[in-house]
C-alpha cells in the first residue's frame, strides 16, 4: 500500500457566512452549470482561498472586498487527491468581509453521491432521469465548491433552474418562481434562506413526483413525495411524520426550526435515508407503503426510518458534531430515539424489545472486535444540550456535561470509561445460599470476541448493575454501581428455589456469564415465561456470544434454546432465529449440516403448528411478523408439511387463483426456491419483472440466492448486475447468494473477484461496497480464506471499506477457531439427541 498522506483540515483564514447558489441541471446531457456568490470573511490576510471541490471545473472566480474593486483569481490549482482547489489572487485579500464569485460546471454522475442522476420509468413506460443529492459525509463538494466540513456552518440561498413541468425542491420553502429569460421551457425556482447549517445537510431534487400533505398540530407543513401515480403509498409515512414532529418538539422542548418538511422517495439511493434539513431523502422501500401489497415488517421499517430521520432534524442538524469521529453523537442518539417515537405512534409494535434485539446486541457484536472505534434526567439534559449548542458544533464531552448538570450524577466519569476505551465488560457471577440470603460474587473483565481477555492491564469499567429475582421479575431488587474488579453482594431474603438475574430489562451494556447452577435455575423461568421477554432474549443472546468467543461450549446454548418451546414473543424468536442462522452457516462447513437442520425443525415446529398459515381474528402486527419468520425457517430447513403447503399456495398465487398475502410472500418464495428447479427460478424472475412495487422486487431479489444448483446460482449472479436490478439492490442479490449455501458462498466470492472492476466502479467507495464485502465473505470459516480475502484487497484496494475488510478477516478467523473448538461436541450432542429425543 502506498504511504497515506496526512489528512489536513481546511485553513481557517477565510470562512463563509452565506452561500448564494444557483444550479441549472441538464437532465439529458447529465451536466449542470452553477453560479456561486458567497459572502465570506477573510480572518487573516492571504492571497489564496482553499476550498473543497471534486469533479467540478471552475470557469471564473473572483473576490470583491466590501465596497472595493473585484479581484479576479489568476490560477485554480486542483488537488484532486485531497478534493481541494486553491484559488490564487494577484494581490492580497485584506481582513474583512467580501463576496466570492465562482462560475463552474459539473457532472450529474451515476454513483449515488454528490449531485447525481436517478433513473425512473414514467407510468407510460418511458425511461427518464431525476437530479438528486446525497452529500453526507463529504460530497457537497461535488455539487459546488465549498468549505465542506461539518463545523464550518453558514446560511444558504438556493435557486434551481429547471424544466417548467418538473418539481424542484430544496431544504426551505419556495419564495419565488419566475420564467427563465434565456429559455421559455425553463423556470427559476428560488428558496428561502436556510438557518445556519453544515454543507452535508444541503439538498436539492429535480424530477417528477406526486405528493400528499398535511399540517402537524404545531403548524409545520409536512409533505411526502412519491413516484407519479403512487401518492396513496405516501400516506402511512405522512401519518407517522405528522405524529412525530410534535412528539419530538415536546420531548426536547425545542420547536422544529423550519416552516416545512418534505420526505421524498428516490429511485436510486445508496443509504436507507438521509436527514437533509427540511428535505429528507429515502429509498422507495423506506418510505412507500401500499395498503394491499406491503408486509408488516415494511410498515415497521418505514416507521423506524421516518422516526430516525426526523430525530436528526434536531440532533445532528440543529446541533452538529464537531468532526466525523463524533458521528456517534448523531447516529447513536437518532437510533435510540427512533424507537421512542415508534413506541409513541404504535404502542402495539412492542418496539423496545425489538430495539434490544436489533441495535443494542448489534453494537455489542461490533464493539467486541479489535477493530471497533471509541464512543434519567435525560430530557432536561438533552434540552440544555440542544439549546446551548443550537446552530453550533458539539463534541462528545459537551453532551456529558449537559447531562451531568441536569442530573447531578457523575456521568462524565462513568461514560469516559465507556467511550474512551474500546469494548465492554463481561460480568461473571456465582452465588451461594447463606441461610435466608443469597450471596453473589461478581467479577468483571473485558469481553473480547476472540475469547477471554489476556493482557497485562485489564481495562476497568464503572458498570451500573441491576439485579432481579423470581419473586418480582419486573423490578430491580437491588441497583449498584460496580466500580472495582470484584464485588460481593448480599441479597436479603431470597429462598433457595428462587432464581436471580442480572441486567434487568437488558439495558446495561455488558455481557453476563452465570455459574452453571445459576444458569440451570433460570431455565424454568424461560419455559414458564416468568422471565420477562427482554430478559429471556438477553440471556440467550449473552450465552450465544460467550459460546462464539469460546468462553462456554456451544452445546450449553443449544440446551437453553430448547427451553424456548412455549415462547410466544416475536422479537425473542427473531433473535434466537438469527443466532441459529449463524450457527447453521458455520456448520455448513461440516458433514453434519443436515443434523442442525433437524434441530431447527424441532425448535420451530411447535410454534409453527400453533400459528398455522392463516391469520386468526384479533391477531396484531407482531403475530404477522412471527408467522412469516417461523414458516420461513421451517420451509428453508425442509420441513415436509410446510414445504408441501408452500408449493400449493405458490401455485395458486402464480395462477392468480389466490394471491398470497404480503406477509407470507417472503417465506413462501424462499421455500419453493430452496427446494425448486430452473422452472421455479424462471417463474420468480417473471414475477420480479411484473412487480410494480419496489418492495416486491426487493422481496424477490433477497431470496433468489436460495436457489440450490450451481448453474442456477450463476444465473442469479449474472441477473444481479443486469439492468433489471437497481444498483443499490445488486448488493442484496449477491449477499443472498453468499448466505444461501456453502456453494453459493464460494460462487459469490468468485463472482465479486471476477467482476471487481465493474462492481467497484458502480459504488466508487460508497458504503455499499463495504456492505457487499461483508455479506459475501463473512460466512467463511477456514483460516486460509482470511488470508485470501486480505491478499485480494491488498492488490485491489477499497479504502472506504478498510475497516470492514479487517473486521471480516477477524470474523473468518473467529469462525474457524469456533469450528475447531466445538464442531465435534455439537455433532455428538445432536446425535445423542436423535437417539433419545428430549421430553418437553
């Protein structure tokens, strides 16, 4: 690898106060013209101005000090590597304010970043392009020369010159719309001045859209823009947004600062969504809901994403982090509060249990790797933070200080043990009955994905710990702050037959390892459901992580999984199913893969029989999610009755006799493909072509990889790069192949290597490249594969995915070690289980 040049922030001698920007995109030639007039302040006399600029050609540039002659720049020196341009002037620019004028041209690229083009088909079948933006983290510089760092804030006056039959949107409301003098088919649309804000949050969209609108109860105009003819599909998101804005306003006690907010569905979009201030952009599948054809999980996904992006309108947009290393201030907070918001809008979603499963345990997985990076009176502290740093930039310490002042607790001291060092603790606990009391011995050490921490100076945390017992499973019997390596605790009046559990509600950011007698006593609490759902989930998830890290045997986890026979909760099943999936992928490298499929069928068939195929009266959102999950698991594992019924329903669906409900489509498609042939694949590809909704296309794309034979797998991989699949969705097709079977994994990796140029060029170092690499290689479990992956990326560098590649190689080695350690004992356990089936 060539030596990395040191990264430099922009010089501080000139900074912007306001950008007045007019852009004129050409939707046929894919270029744009731009005129920038920036009010700037020269803080230190200089004869050059350094700005960020990428893929833009500057035609002329000048600077006019206030009340003085214009000085024309005599040189534009582009540092392409650093995405900077230096404008040189023939005389010194003195301190004070002035106007910087730049005329430039750029390209509407097809890389889903900067100012780019997005392909769509009109209702009459004509292919056209919209011009849209995606600037976070550092791509505003592809649309106009600017000081593209989050801390360099200014106001923006944006105008767009567009064909008069197109919709033009930006962060603010339209204040003027007039004919363009040079061309009667164009209009100039002028938007109101923005508040002081960062460049990465600026946005504009030019295209053809319909919309639905409403006013939130605090008077903000809310619109959801959809593809033409699909306004109906924007109503669900509109309802969520209109309920959410007043909720956040009351929660933070800071009003939403702009007169309007638009949410818009963009056809080609790399992320799930982007929180541009006042103009939030989404993938179609993260915003559009069709009352007939959308499944329950899509509704929930839309509600979460809308909640997440709107939280950013305060946290991130009003207060921006000082530099990208503090990005967790934005994302961590928005990810947490999106759940609070969905709980407010849809109490029936039981969303907090799902939060523990989706975000909390995911963060723990990453933070246990060596390649991770460091990050009560809560409402009051948040309000102080938001009001104090309004339109400014904050660093992590500022948030602790605001929370500490509001709560009077030593938050900074506790939190610094968490954000200043990587990882988190494992709490080992054993207990002893002493007369009427239970004595617990707690010890902490660092949890590492690669096993027990072995190092000289073991890091220590201040860990808030809660302890509950079977006497009152929903309330803490005791709360302590564990601030030393070992502690003894006496729980008064706990009978020998009562269980004791740490981390009530699974909110503490630590893993717990129980002595075998303590674990044994918790199993009945899972079977009879007296342990609350989040605690059942956390217990199983902790054990799975400990087994993965080699701290306990995987057989222990399998025994605990068998205790979930009476489990009714969707989220608990979802987490368990996810972990079983990981184990199943691991064991696809052995010759007893079929035995683990039998285990999956045994675990899931009782709940499958209880649920059946058709919704029962009075069922809700979570039952629908659970039915899809369970039938998919049973079908994939080859459960005979499930497979037969899936084939019957699929035939009726294809023949138009009885259309499958949206919630059953994924499990049925997956099941028939996994156990199908080339004609099944052809039917699926035909359904894909006919689908009008992006959600249905994605649903099919995600299951194609289940196809069993090697030549069909090649057909699916070729399809992934075809015109039929949107560029952002190619990733889920290839990922599906890699996750579908052992053979698929090898084929997908070979396909990526063989087509690397095309694949890399498609995503140009956006985060989709990281996602693709992760999905296609993380299932390997042979030491030499880690070397092969590492070597491939050394000769085909993907700088933006560097950390992902390191994490993947680390995971492959961990998988290989896990197999070596536990494969034999898992095999023995499964054989012995078959010989004497457990009595439930």
